């Protein structure tokens, strides 16, 4: 990692990274489940704030922030390519998303955590609430983080 430059920034749908993000989500979040984004309603993608992590000019990770209300924002579509996982990139993306959310005045971030990824969010202070539910065919839990300013 020491010699690898990773940058995190926001993108818009008119940028070439938007297609790269689609490819990343397809590979990491859909194909392993035997699914495709082609069957998803992607309308939120055009209104969300999208963060990417980039290395050498290529997108290697992403996360989307979706406004739910004046107070609440949803973190979603969190993905890092397998060869880049476990190197702190997911954490960098979540930290950038949190900074954005708190600066924008939101009071709470919520997310639908895959059961296998709960430890990732828990390591960043997110707490679990509610019952297990199924999404994309696999178990999930609701998790949330309160603004430090509350
Ligand atoms: C989950 C995911 C986004 C994490 O990104 P990452 O870049 O690998 O995570 P990081 O390296 O930043 O890890 C941050 C911390 O979370 C921990 N962590 C990462 N993935 C974890 C997991 N699945 N379970 C438990 N802990 C995990 C790391 O050990 C690290 O803890 P530490 O700082 O105490 O060492 C990534 O592994 C991924 O894309 N997985 C497949 C898709 C997925 O499950 N997305 C989430 C859908 S809700």
C-alpha cells in the first residue's frame, strides 16, 4: 500500500467512472449471487452522491449515498474489488461518505448490511437494529450511525 496512491472523490453520471462503477457493482455485488444489475431499478443512481476510490486511473471501490429525508441518508452499493479488499479502501470510502453526510446536516446514516459484511460496519461504529431480512436472496440487517453533532 505504501507505494500505491489511492484517491477518493465524487463522480456524476456524465463521467466515464460511472460505467466503471456499474462494472464494479456487477462483478462484486451481483455476479457472485448469480444476479445482474440489468434486473435492478437503477433510478436512484442518477440522484445519489457517488464516491469512488481510484488507483492508477481505475475505479477500485465505490459507495453511494441516498437521501431518505432531511435527517436520514442511506449508505448503499458499497463494493471494493476482491484484489483490493482488506487494505483499508472500504474504510476510506465510508469515512468520505460520513464526512459528506455530517457536513450536509444529516443526523443519521442507515444501511442494509449483508450479514457477511456486518463486521466491517461494526468496526466503524455502526450498530445493528431490527430483525434479519432478505435482500438479493441473502440475509441482511439494518445498521446505523448517529452524527457526532447530535
Ligand atoms: C465489505 C467491503 C466493502 C469492505 O471493504 P474493504 O476495503 O475490504 O475493507 P477495509 O479493508 O477498509 O476494512 C476495514 C475494517 O473492516 C474489517 N472488515 C472488512 N471486511 C469485513 C468483513 N466482511 N467482516 C468483518 N470485518 C471486515 C477489516 O478487517 C478492517 O478492520 P480493522 O480496521 O480493525 O483491521 C469489501 O470487502 C467488499 O466489497 N465485499 C464484497 C461486497 C460487500 O459485501 N459489500 C457490502 C454490502 S452491504
